[in-house]
C-alpha cells in the first residue's frame, strides 16, 4: 500500500499568525486551505457580536468579537474601531507571533501568468526574510531575488541591506481605488501582473493597503495601529493609509525597510463608490495636509523603540494636525491608548528587545 503523502511544513508555521477582519461566514478560506490550513488564524469579528460567524472545519483559529475586545482591553477598548475593518489591528495586539499576515475576506487566490495558483503567504514570507534596500535604489529591484543582484555602481557598503519590516502585496481584478476614481472608472479592472518586488526608498511615503499585507510584528507591530475609523468617527477607509504613513516614518527612523509588489491576490468585490465617498469625503481634503505633515516629521534620536517613536508621533499629530479638526486630537489620544494597551498585553522587556533589534542587521 502506498504511503500517505505528508504535507511539507510551511515556512514560519509556528512564528506567524493570519489576521482576518470579517462580518460574514469565512467560506473564502476553502480556496486558501492549501496555503493557510497549517497556520493559526486570528479572526476579528466586526459588527453585531451576537451574530455567529462560521469558519470551515479543519482550521486552527481563535475568534474575537466586540464583547471580547471590551472584556480584554476594558476602557482602552475605545482605541479599537467599530464597524470598520480597522478592528483587525486588535488581532495584531493579541498575537504572540513574530510575523503577521492580514487578508480581507473578499480576497481570493490569484493566478500567475502561467495559470498557477499564487501562494501569497509564501511570497510575503520570502519578502520579510530577505533584506531591504531603502538607502540606495537598485534598478533591478530586489537584488536578493534569485536571478538578480546589485547593479554596477551600487555601493558595496550598502549591499548587506537592512531588516524588512513590511511586505505590501498587490491585487488583480478590482483595484484599490478611492471613491472619485471608482466613479469615473467603474469598469476598470487590473489585469497587469508585474513580476517584481522593490524596496520603497527612505524618505518616500506610500499608500498602504491592508487587504494583502505582511509584517514583522516584533519589529514594527506597535506602529501598526489602524486608527479611529467607522462608527462614531468622521472618516473611514483611511485606516491602512494612516498606519502606512506612521509605519514608514518610523521604519525610516529606525533603519528598516518596506517592500511592495509581489504577491498578488484576486480582489473579488468592488465596494460601493457612493458609500465610500461618504466615508472618505473628509480624508480626501485632509490628506493634502496629512502628506506634507508626514513628509516633514523628524523623530529625535532619543526615540530608540517603536513605542517611543509612536508616542512622539502622537504629540506631533495633536500639535500640528489638531488645529485642522478636533478629530486629530481624539486620534492622537487614541494612539497613546493603543500603545498603553499594546504594552499591557505584550510586557516583559519589550523595550530592551526593541533596542537590540534596532542594532540588528543581516
């Protein structure tokens, strides 16, 4: 009798959690089963906590709803958004793993140009486990990829690279557009597969999308706060943008890298552009002030941990953005609450570990 086939142990099986925010049954996991089944899932249920969310059999998961968030964080639960996918960052906080991959429940397995299923998680892990090059751009993009290297003229002193904190993946089918662009291009679909990964240069911001994202939680986790969005807030759909701007400023300060490009997922569902416009309306105006703010931020050298960086950033948000709208004063206070809650759930010498990590190199 033939021996039963043994599934190979996936990369970082015991060092990575998959975080999924949802309001519905997670049938989409069936498609991801070959890639996700051996990993631990953290599901953050948004909306009505009395609703039962069904998860396909065979997955190892823990599920948190709003009642759980209130019970675990107490008064500090006010920093976790309600009725918005920003609630996913609670999953980052309660995880005990080194790495996080987060995906939306309308994201399916994409196919590469050869029609092979893309293992998005594996590609994110490869991105995170290889160095980044934020200090000098390599025109062959990721020099650590098989078949690539540093080009002529690239300083040898910089070829060791720096730790990669974030891996930002992309999407086929429905692009991640804002409401005005959705309205003028309602039928546009992305079919362009670019086989490349690149490090975003130091000093350059980017619009981070949270639906296909991997990051080193030990390095940058405390800065992955998706803000105050959704119910009771004047803005939505800027949760991942906010986190991305904060993260990039802090990564630049700490000497870490952010990669973007592969892997692709298939984004299956276009959200309603009129609903999105209502959520984004203020953000569309505010971002014209937010971007120059983040471009001008200089963190003092005394900020030697992500927590210290984030608290300093919260002060600057209150001082510089508070005059634009009272929302930013509220947001700055929530940023502090987030760090306090993070440190309560993640104690035991994290600061000293962060100091050591800052000096770590590949």
